[in-house]
C-alpha cells in the first residue's frame, strides 16, 4: 500500500510520463522544500516583528526608508524567482508568474534593450539585481 500521499503522486507521475517508482523521492523533495519555506517564513516574520518593534517612535523619514528598502528587497526576490522560473521553463503567462513579471519588467526590459545580444544568455536580470543592490546600499540607515 502506497499511502495517502504517494498514490496521488504516483498517478500524477504516470500521467506525466515519468516513472511512478520515483514518487517517494518527489515526496521527500516536496517535504524538504516546504520545510525550508516554513523555516524561512518564520524567520522572516520574527525579523519583521523585531524591526517593527524597533521602529516604534521613529520619524516618518525612517518609515519611508524602511518601506523603500522593503520594496527593493521584494523586487530583488521577484528577480530571483523570475530567473529560477526561466531555468525551469515557466513562462511569463503562467498564473503565478504574472505578478513576478509585473514587478520586474519595469527594470529588466530597459536594461535588456540597451545590452548587447549574448546569444541565449540574458544578463539583464543580473544587472538589474546589482543596480537594486547598490541602490539599497546607498539608502542611509537602511536594513541590509
């Protein structure tokens, strides 16, 4: 008996043309990725709580810098998701990738138009990430 988690996974693998014997490995990978995501989410929530606690009584300028730093971080994370998605063959019109492209097109597309063609390699996300990293470092007192 395969169990309540493996049986649907085996069916899905069989429909996709993969070997259903690999279902335990896929399940292990999914559990590991989910665990890492949960650990990172808890760490992010704890860090956000600490920052918000430290920001009590801060000036409006400090709040604006914090929000700007957070927005830059969000765009940098979206660039990473976009790059990893392109490696995995996830298109821009996939439902969950549309917001990622909306967040990143405004900075990546102008850079891509100005960069010389390098065959299949697109360095514009890397350049955009570096520009955002420099901009975030230039923010006075911004959380790194």
